C-alpha cells in the first residue's frame, strides 16, 4: 500500500468576505496538486463576489473591492471551475485536503447554489468523497493542546514542523494544509490503513464528538468573558454545514 506521502493528492483553500459559510462569498481560491512523482500544479482564482468586501476581511487576506472589480472573474464561471477541479480529484480517487474543510466545503456549496450551479455532491454522485481535514484529525490524535488559538492553521503548522513564510493567501493556506496532512499520516501510521470511505466516516464522527464537547464546555464551564452560555449551540456537521445551521463555531 502506498503511503499518503507517496500518492498524488490535492489541497484547496478559499478566502472570503467573512466567516459565515451561508451568507459570505468566496473572493479567492486555490487548488494545488502535489506528489506521485510528478510536478506540482497550482490553480488560483480571483472572484468578484458581487458584494462589498468588508475592511476587516481585506485586512486578513489582502483582497480589496478595487482588486476584484478590476480583475475578478465572474463568480458563476470561477465557482464552476473550482467545483470541476474538486470533482476531478475525487473521481480520480485523490485525497482532497483542506484545513477545517467544513468551512470551505460549505461556503462553496452555498455559493454554487446561489449561482444556480450544481453542488459538488450533485456532480460526484455516489462516488466516495476522498476528503482529508487536518484540523479534525489533529483534534482527534492530539486532544490536549493547551492555549487559546493553538488549533488555528499557523500554530498547527508549528506543531507539525511545517514552515511557511506566506500566510492568509489561498495558495499558502492550501499548501500548509497539505503539508500538515503529510506530517500527520507519517506521525500516525494507522491513518494510512484507512480507505477513503472509512476515513470519511471517521472524520464525520470525530467532528460531531469534538463539537459536542466544545458545546458542553461553553454551556457548563466557560465564563461569560469566554462566551459561556447555557444555551450555546455549536454545529457538528461535517463536511457540509446545512444552511439553517451555518455559522457554527470552528
């Protein structure tokens, strides 16, 4: 059996107008193909979302209204191309990596629906989804990481020995996710023994357990300053956050 490090795999990431996968829009996206003894391939998109990009979002990823108005693609064209690349990877059986995959998967899903395009699930049909989420895996294999924010992308890279100098572009974040996944499969060999369907089911169950635990913490142990609320609801869906529950905590 080939190890994860040896196989051809893909990674993707989006930068958006905000943190809500129901209401917000994709402004940039990247899709990277790597491994298998062949050269890397990188695809990227700059999209005019058709709505203003908040200043706080531009401050994170550097994409402004002026940029997308001057050079951004029509969203219907770009979103269809992104979905086509994801579907091609899944059809070829390639691991498809994204950090906190439920956010990118959900915002693309709802953006496709908004533009009258078929979703990735509709395009894939009954084929198993070959998704790999280093964020979910990290929470499962290393449950006791201490410190606020230590589960975010950059500190997670540090814990797995992944070094990058560029952050918060779709290309850099996609590559970071892929390199974290490679490190995880090397550090935890049992992951290599799981086929796509088994790994998909495992991540779905892990995510539900993780979010249920986080919800319990907010309800029973968090202080008001930490956001504690006895009625706090945190969605545990993975990879798709349903429209009526979009915006749950990561």
